[in-house]
């Protein structure tokens, strides 16, 4: 939490000297630099769809959703079924990093400091998906129950199950416009490593 607050103060100081257009351009360059540093191969949505909505992890492929600017890599689709219409309880474990122009800076590392998963309720109706945190670290860190819209994209493609072995695993590059309120306020992108598991 302290890291988030200190980062916010630093970002505020920088933001006071930059226009929104300049901040967005810096964000774009930060994402491009991150993609280059990570050796990511970007594929189009049409390539993604023609490949049965799969990304080749051996080639470090990420699909770019051009309308939102989100990049997604599906590492493990999961052992359940595609999400059906209705209300679903989902457990999410995550690593969150802020993307800077020269790489990343870790904000949250689930593996080292988060003993329990976050809990959220996901509501699906056709192609519309909404979600709300009901418990967990995102709520305490950012004082909001709003799930970043970028986190919802995978639910159209993964097959999240209830067992640990059926967890879906994805990685996301999320621009500020699709992120949490702090990212939106300070105009910075985040990188997420996420696993999803249905609650019982």
C-alpha cells in the first residue's frame, strides 16, 4: 500500500507538468518499449480467431485488441468450460507491475506477499461482462470494488474451472483507460499475470 501511495505522489508531480496527450504518448512508448524488451510477438485479432483463439506461448505471442489497446497472452485456457450467461464467483491471483518507459516496476507480487486470492463476482449476459470485487487486496490497495475492465477480456476465451488444476492463466498488458482508477488518474499502463478459478 505504501508503494502505491509513494508512486502516486511521484506520478502526481510528473503529471502536473504534462498534458494528457503527452501522458498518453509516453504510455504508448512505454508499452512499445516493454514489448520490445520482453521479446513479445504481437498478433492481430483475426490471426487470434483463425488460430481458435489461442496464442503460441513458445513464440511469446500476445493478441492485440485494437479497440481497447489491451494485449493478452493465454498461457493455459483452463480445464472447465467457457463462461455461460449468469452470475459467477471467481477467485483471482495476480502479479501487478506498472510499465515504465524502461521496463516495469512491481506494484504487487501475489507470490511473495499475498496469502489469499481476491474474490469477485462476474456477471455475463451475451457479450456483456461486468464484475465487482467482493473481497481482497485490490479493494484494500485501491479502495474500490471496481474490477479493471481489462481483466474481463479473458472471460470470453478461457475455460475457468473450480479445481486448482482447472485454473485459467493469462498475461495482460492493460493501458490506463482499461485499468483501475489509480492507473486512469495517473495515466500509466500495467502488466498483469493472472490466474482465474471458479469459487465453490
